[in-house]
């Protein structure tokens, strides 16, 4: 790596999307590591220390279709090999290395785990996806490489607010919303309340990450605050939709319905409009049995489903 940084990247072979995954059995039996694998591992780390390069450890197991796909459809492709040119690569059969499997809590094959030079895990991706797995692998690898170049130690919280913000953005792109939320909260703390409120991206990205990390209740205040503070903000579309989806997940049906309808009225051509419509359809199934809310927001009015102005309630404002 540049700048005199040494990275240890443990790629336990995986890709974070639905696909082929082999789960570890409860009666997992460790075997002694084969001499050639031990030598391969030692040589990889020796070269990494000498040339200050990251290491990629590919963990696999026998009779694992996902592992076979990773090898044949991903790692053996020429442009993937080129993307891995800056890494030291070693392949390890998981059953022969129980200490690593235990330390890094590897429950499935294939799995890709990135570890700092101090041995602390800082990113993992699991599973071999369907479709063009090679393209997805390279895309993930590029994202991880950006994080490695940005942070001296990805396992350690950054000390600069803009660095924390950019790292949070990169983790969001990779789909690791828990880590993104932690870094964005760090950026807010380092900036201080007043400066943080002036940063539109931070005000949007932190609650978005929190919501996507599975904490919709915690995200509501931040999502609403952004929409109120930045009525014409560049993140308004995704924040507006995320607020509706968060309310729907919390089963606050009438609030969710209102917010999703506002989103569709404001962004009818959005790439995610269909997602909003599907969420509305699900809410219809929850409300009044016939698919009509007991009340809803329509062109600035709050009306009941039985209002004479809209006898069918729900679709009148579409």
C-alpha cells in the first residue's frame, strides 16, 4: 500500500449477496493444517511485510458449490487476477485452520473477512452471488481498497470529521450500514452540533445508515430533521422514501401511508417509485381489511376514508 501502510486483508471468500453459501456443521472436526498451506500462509505474510502489501486469504471447504464458483467464475478470471495484483493471495481450507475460523467467527463458506495489520476484523462479505459474481467481487474489492487507502487503520475510529464522513459514505456504498452509522456518528461528534447541522450530507447519511442498519425508530428524528432543514436538499428523495419505509416497518401505517404518498407526488419518476407503491400496497392490506386507511393526507388536507369528497378514500389523490 502507499504511504508506508501495512494491511492484512483476510478474504474468507464471499460476496454479501444472496447466493451459494455452505454453513458450518455443528460437528465441525478440525484437521492439522497441511504443510503446503502453512508454508503458503507464512510466505504470503512474509512478502506482505517485506513489500508492505495487503494479504488476501481465501477460505474454502470441500463439497461447497459456492467455493467452486468463487474459484472458477471469479478468482481465475484475468481481470480479477489483475485487480488482486496489489494483494498477496493465499487459499486456505477452513477445516485445517480452526483457530482462524474460531477467532473471526466464520460460520459459512465462502466468507471474505478484512483484518487490520493488528489482527482486528473491520469488514466482511459473505456468500457467492448469482449472476456476474466476478464483476461484483471486483466492485467490492475496489470499495474496500478505497477504505484501506483512506484510513490508516480501518478498525480504529478516525480522528478527522471529514475522514469519518467519507469512510461512512464508502461503507454505505458497500452495504455495511452498521459500520457506516458508527462512522457518521463519529463525524457528527467530531464536528460538534452546530457544524454538523450545516453539513447537508452528514444530516442525511447518518439517519439513512441507521434506518438501513435495522433501527427505524432511532432514525425517525434524523430523517424528519433533514426534510425540515433542507426542503430542497439533494438527498431529499432518498430521505423522503426512507422515512416512509421506516414508518411502515414500525407499523405506523397511517403516517407511513401519508409519507409514501407525499414521496410519490413529489418524485413520481423516481427509480424507487415502484418500491414505494409496493409498500403502500402492503399497508392497504393492514388497514380496514378493504385496503383503505382510516385517514390520509390529500393535497394539504387530512381527510377520513369516509369523507364525501373522496368516497373511496385512498386512491383519490394518486
